[in-house]
C-alpha cells in the first residue's frame, strides 16, 4: 500500500494533497494518482461497512477526492462534465427519484471523465420522466442510475421501463449502481449492475468502445 492510498484511507486531507502535488512533480500519470486515491476510498468504504467509520467520514473522503480531481484537472485531456442545460453526451448519470445520495455517482462521473467520456450529471432525486427527457436531449447511449435506498428501486424500475418503451431514437444501455445486486438488476430491467465506480467505468468503456462524441 502506497503512502497516498494510506493517507486517503486515514482521511488526512493535507497530506493527500501534498502527495498528489509531489506525484505530479515527479511526472506520475494522473490516472495512476486517481487509482491510488480510489484504493484509499475503497478502504474508507470497508471501514464504514465494518462500523469503524461513519457517514461523515464517507462524505469527507468524497470531498478530498474532489479536491484531488481539481488539482489534476489541468493535466487531464478530457471533455468537461456536462451539467445544467443538457448537451450532447455519451452517458447520462443520476440518482433516482426518492434518493439523494450522490457520493458514488460523483466518483463514477469523475472517473468516467478521466477516461475521456462526456457525461451529463442529472443530479439527485430525478423522476423517470426527467431522465427520459435528458436521454432524448443528449442522445446518450448509456444511462447510469444510482440508488442507496431500497425504497428507490421502484423508481429505478419505472425509469428503465420508460426509457425502454419510449422512442428515444437510439439504443440505450442501462447500468445501475449503489446498494444493488443481480436480483435488483433483474427486477428493474437494467443491462448491468456494479458496486464500485471502477466497475461502472469498465462497463461503459465496453459498451461505448471509447468512441467519443465529436
């Protein structure tokens, strides 16, 4: 385990940022830095699951990660994350209606951006109709849905059904993430499910074949 991963796991914000700047000065690849931070965040998640960390620690780890991405941004030759008024995008990603958790969503979007994808961040607590409208407006070929509350699975199911039955003009693959599994994936009608952001990136890369929009 490297010092950056450990500092991230220990939520040592100042040391994490110092190590990131040091790595950049030593010409370490930005994606390598991101992967080390991601491993540290996984440890934070494991400690949360074990009862060693609390929700505020998860939030803090996400905030530190966003600071890291802010430092790395000038070194990443990738399109910006779309927000606000929908524009053309490869992927639409959001948290479904009835759920406001966004840590996993934000991390996944950040990693997708680093891979070169154009992502529209739909936000949180998004109704099925709004997801459908955004997919239509952006021409996205992938829809990512996130939920950490089991009570939101029905909204996730309605969202998938609406996108499947609507004439959106393009084939749309659906990946779900959060507190999900194969059973939930079958219930809501998604094409794939993931537990970690890096898995979501791999799924999107496979589906889109890294063919970026022009």
